């Protein structure tokens, strides 16, 4: 979609998680996407008309791409996940002949048009923390952000104001690699473990990206492929199984924190 001009846009319902903005279709039709990027869990398409199309996938949102020269989704995958046409809610057609369709069975995703020069002040973006793979995410930042906090480190890492875009699965995996208990008060963690945690977060995300993400239930990548990082999970969804860390005789436990499942080993994570 980068550099593409949208010649036709179709919104097949008035809303997703939230209503579409006024004039959504008209404001997009004829616009060119100058830049396509990401911030936290948002996809951002900066338009030549001064607006940015902001897209959030929620839990089950996904895009599929097709064009005159493409008869199927690219790649050869053992487990195809065809999208149900009844969940096709938004269609973008480009001048080059590509058709990009947004599917979302649960409609937890959403889209909006925001003035590009006001993005930094918008409530969705103003308080976002640093990107987990960016230089600003480091032990010094964590120490300052977590100082005096009594909430658990697991809950704090899911706070987008602390670090942007880090999800539940990867927090559990990173804490296990760093040997930090998810139940520990965030403000009590010393500098050395915080440094190990930053390194673990980076390593987990790098491996997940290489593996194409994690496929749970109805998630799939933009090209239709299912991610395979779930086959590398060390703790997530391994309740009552032996800890996979060499030399550890612990068993993976499950608890719920802030409404999210946490998996950890209470033997090697302290």
C-alpha cells in the first residue's frame, strides 16, 4: 500500500469496535498513502491529504491482499486459514489494481482518520512509551519508569505507557528468560535484572518476528500464513508441564493478573 493511490474504499458496516469517522470513505477515496508504518500496536498510513489512517487489529483483525497478478495468497503453508467473507468489513482498492480487505470476526479492531500534524497530541499516542526494539527502551528507562511502583512487573510491562506494543505472551516469555517472577513488585527489581529483562524482551521479539508471530485460534499474518513462534513457547500455555530451563526441576504455573493469563516457573523465576 505504500505509495499507492486509493481509487475505491468500501466500509460495509458503520462501525468496528468504534464508529468510523465522519466522511471516512470520501476522505480516503483518491488519497495516496505516502508512508506506511507502525507505532505500538497501531498501523499508520500517512496520506497526502494531511490525515493519517490509523488502524488497530484488536484480537482477530487481519488484512488480505490480492491483485490482478496474484491468484492466491503468497507462500506455501501447511495450515491455511481462509477468511470468512461475512467478516470482510473494509475494502481498499488501489490504482495499481490491488485489493486490500480487512477481516475481523469479533470486531475488536478499529480505524480512524487523524490529522497528521496532531498525532503526537492525540490521546492514543501522547502517552505511549518507547518501542521495545528501539534504543530508548533500556534498563535506565525501566528503572526510572518503575521506581516506587508496587504493581507487579508483569502488569507494568503490559502498560503501554511503560513500553509500547509489548503483548501478554511475550511478556511471560521474556520474564521467564530473565528469571524474574511476574509477581514481583516492579519497583523492587534491581538494575542487573532489569538489564537482563530488556535483553530478554529483545530476544523474544526478534525470534517471534523471524518465526512469523504466534498463531492462537484465529490469528493469521497479512499474507495468510500462520505464525510458528507458539512452538517455541517456554512457559506460555504450558501449565503443569516441567520447566524447560536446563537444570530446573520446577513446574509451570498459571495465574491471572489484570485479567490476563500469566505462565511462569516459581522455582527459577524469583
